[in-house]
């Protein structure tokens, strides 16, 4: 469980203030966009990109 919090905190801090967060903020400023829609889309994108990173890390670990 300790590693969960280490990874969570590291990724959380790395994501603060980056281009992804700024883009999400800008999407949320559009009145036509539901905040729930923006949250779900942004969360889904982060999950998908994290899944790709974990997959590539697993593949790299096998061959490096």
C-alpha cells in the first residue's frame, strides 16, 4: 500500500500545473461543456495514457 501512495503523490505533483491541467481548465470554462463531461473525459484520458505507460514499462522491463 505504501507504493500506491508514493506513485499517487508523485504523479499528482507532476501533473499539477502542466499543459494537461491547463487544457482541462480551459475546456471547463466553456459554458456548453458540462463539468461532469469535462471531468470524465480528462480522467479517462489520464487513465488511458497511464495504461500505455505501464504497458511500455512492463515491456521495457522484460527486454532491458
